[in-house]
C-alpha cells in the first residue's frame, strides 16, 4: 500500500483556506510579533511550494531546490521560521511537555475540538475561507477512496487537531512548522536552517554533535522533537489508535526525516518500518485540497459513527 495520488480531476488549489485567530473574549490572541503568518495555513501552502505534487512538476529544471525556495519565500513565512528556529530549544521543549503532557488543559470530545478549530478562521478573506473541517474531511475522504482501513481514514480526519494549542495561547511557531529533533545537531536539510545560528542550543557543544544527548539508533520514542501540534495530539490520542496511526500523527510534520531522509542515525529498525506509514500519509495531507468542498451533511453521520467507534465522548487535552 504505497502512496497514491488523487484523481487529476480534483484540482489542487494552493491558497484557498486560511486560518487565523479570530478576536474574541474566549480566544487569547498571541502577540503580533509571535504571529508573522497571515494564517496557520500559510505554512502548509508554503509546504506545497516546497514539495509540489509530483505530476505537477513540469521539469527537473523547475523542481524546487532549497536555493530556489529561499529566494521565493514570503516574508511572513521567513519570519515564522526565524522565530521557530530561534526558540525551539531543549529547554523550551521540556517546558512545553511539562505544561501540556499531563493533559490537564481541558476535557473535550473529538467533535468539540474540530468545532473549536473551525473558530480559527480567516477574517481577511472570507470568500475563499474553508474551515479546518474541510481539510480534515478531504484528507480522510481521499484515504477512504483508496480503500485504506477505517483507523487510517480516522487518522486523516483528526491529524491536525493538535492545532488547538493556538486556542491555549501558543504562538504559531510552537504549533505548526516542520518539526525536528532538539538536543543534537540541526540538519542543514531543515528549511531555512541558517536561522539556527540564533538558537541558544548552538552554544552547548553537547547538543551539537551528530547524536547530541542521544544514543545512536536509540529510537525516535527517546528523542525530544520540536514542540508542535503533532507531538501534542499524539499524546492526546495514544491510548485509542494503532501504532501505525500514532506514528503518522506524531511525525507528519517531520519533513527533514520523511522527505529529506535525515536523522536516520536516531531511528531504530521499528521507526524505519513505521515511517512507510508516515510517507504513505503525507500525500493525503498535502495534495487533497480541492476547491469543491465535500458534502459535509451527507458525510458527517458516517464520520460521527467512525469517531464514536474509536474514541470516548471526552478526551483529556
Ligand atoms: Fe499538520
Ligand atoms: Fe494537515
């Protein structure tokens, strides 16, 4: 069951859905400096520019290299990565894990989390706004259309729910963005890796060797990843889904590994095997944004049943 791509009649759209925090009493806004992206989706749109759908690549000459990437990066995206690479340190990751992994923020069901994410909408361009549930259902429907098992379809539906971290007041750079290990040398294949020179961890020699604070092939389970929506959701749902689903959730933004082949020295044989699932999932996440939204009224009962078969009414977040 290798990666397969959607039918070509489903037209990918690049910049259709945007998400940002709507001002409201119930939502703590992050400061302007912390939020250089117009929306969280601007990061994902930029991923599409960096990793275009294979059949859309017109020629090898036009394929995106990191050099090309740097030249065409939007200022907000550059600033986003500058903050991300500056502030994702071992200490920061440990502090976020201490804050969130007791899962004591609130109790809510999967649908409540989806609804809350829908409240994160783009008020700058309402005509092209698509709520988060559209990306969730489009991803899930593409997985279902390819005949994958129901837990894989469910994974497509929920994979981004960790973005509720925004609702808890976290800045964009601590919610989205490509993820990477901290506590060891930063790969130069990480997007805009030059910004790591501002990361205080580069001052600690023990964090800057190839394996850093880890044993070679120790397994990703033992590695501290930069903090974001992947790691958080993994902990929220880890008692309810098979390991293949969990690894897709936990590492779907780990582009330096699943797209660039980096950090093999930290992975063990089990990780290598499981990463086939991460690579299988990635095209459904990146290439299923289409401009004819799914018929939610027709589909939601099926998804409600699916969610209730795997999850309790409430989970600890
Ligand atoms: Fe994601
Ligand atoms: Fe996604």
